[in-house]
C-alpha cells in the first residue's frame, strides 16, 4: 500500500471515530470566534487583525487538507487503486 493510501486509510479511520465530529466542531468554533472578533472589536493595531486572519486561514487550511485527502482516498478506492 502506498504512503498516500496509508495516510488516507488513517484519516478514514479517524473520520469514522466518535472524536472526529468534535475535531470538526472545534475547528469551526475557532474560525467563528475569530470572525466575531474581526467583526465586533475595534482594532488599533493592524497586526492583530492580520494575526486573526492568519489563524482563520490556518484552521481553514487544515480542514481543507483533511477533506481533500479523504476525498482522494475514497476516489482511489472506488477506482480500485
């Protein structure tokens, strides 16, 4: 089994676990909290805005990576790779 398939299988196992929903919810909660900060707070220091934007991008990147790896793994299984 290739390394990509091993990673995909590990992520699939994780996605089927009870804890996966908690991880997904945590990521969404963190994004939401930072978006609220950006919408509601008054910022004097633009570096704080940039930091919040970077954190949002980071959480979204993690979620996108995981979803993309799972999608590619599932597609490979359907093709019989």
